[in-house]
C-alpha cells in the first residue's frame, strides 16, 4: 500500500500536464500512487499522459467531462493510500512537497487536513501567496476561518493540501453541483469539525499563466445553482455560533458577488445574500457598492474597469 494517493483531474490541459506529472515523478518521497482521471479530454491530453510508463501511474479515461469535483471524487474511490493529495493538471509541486508533507503529518498526527504554503505564478514569476499567517509562524494548528478572512487569499488550495482518506470519505468529498468554489466548501466543512495544520513554506505552484482557452472558467457565467456563495446557507447554523466564520463568509459574500453586481446578474438572489452581511465585518466601500442605486454604482464600476484596462495596456 502506498503512503500517498495523488489525484490529478485532467481536462484539455495538453500544453501543461507533462510538467505536472513530471513534478510528481521528481518527488524526493517516492512512496505514492498517481491516479489521473482524464475527464473526456479532446485536445490530446490523454496521449501526453499515456507516454508515462511508471508503474505507479494509473490513468482512467472517462467518456465525457463530468466536472472537476466528480473527477476528483472518482479518483478518491480508486485511492488505496491512507492519505490523499490533489494536483491540478496545469500546476506543479516542488520536489520536496510530499516529503515535507509526510514529516508534517508525523509531527501533527491528530489533524484531519494539512496544508503548505504555495507560490502564485504570474508572468513567469513566482511570488509567495499572501495567506493570513504571521511572518514568524512556521507550522502548527491554524484557525482556518480567521486566517482566510485576513487577506482572502486561500490558506488551503487543491494543490497544497493532504487529507486522510477516511476523513475525505466521511465528509462526502467535493460537492459535485458546485462549479466554482467546490474545494473551499470541502475545506471549510472539514476545518469546522477537525483540526487544521499548516506548514508555512511554499511547496506548490499555482499557475496563473495558463492560456484562457485552457481555463475551466473561460467565458463561463456561473449561475446561483453552481456558484459557491449562493450555497453558504449550508453553514447557516455554524455561522450563528462562530464569529470567525461569520466574518469570513461576509467578506467572501461582498467580494465574490462583485461581478454579479457589476453586470446586474441575478439581482434578487444577490440581494438575498447581501442582506445576510453584517457590514461592520467588511470594508466600507462595499456599503456603497451594494447599498447605492445600481444606476449610480454602474458608471463608477465601469470607470474602474476602464482605468484598470488602460493601466494594464501601459504596462505591456
């Protein structure tokens, strides 16, 4: 039995997936199995991964795209290791990711979700993701909600976590009906009921240089049925009892619904969510964004969009 099961959901990432798989093969900790769920790719991604002949790699071909959550959940059903990790097909790990994760778990065996720091890769440059832990923090238990709310930069991501397989199964895996934020919903469910441990060292690489044509969210408009923020009522009971959770969800509400507000999409449903916000928990500008009439807010947001586009063009 391997120590780690690594699960890669793959859909049309032919230009990137080779580097992703090679980053697993280059791990200093070698006791792992890799399960690649090819989610009905049509761009030759399956041919790229088929070139790898390592006996620790298992490739599962699905006839059609069933979504990233279902692909990850399918991989978890095939996993044989006691510990599950995930890696997206356009991201990669540093060589010591699994080794340092194994050591972290040995030092903190009583936790149920583990994470490491990570890099954000943009324009070919890496910068450490500004998650909300103090600079002097090295490792240990964190208050997930409190840390996340500080900067709204995810302290746990799908490429930087490890979950005991038993905990993953007991929690029910990724919510398949949610298309954006499905990973956050799972991390939060686990963190609210179990101990969360973080190693404050960047060991994985979140690639934001992916061509937009290969992004899962390219040209998509998520509706309330599939967008995480409209499902926060799943934590309604916990929200009334935890100040840290209330602050986090309020800040995520006003931040993640800005595009809906800007484009006047699903205004009734947006207002229903915003009505739950305690505006003492968020930056004061959001009161204007959501309380002022739309005919006032729209030109203001359009001017911000225009200035941002001009600034980006000048930098190029």
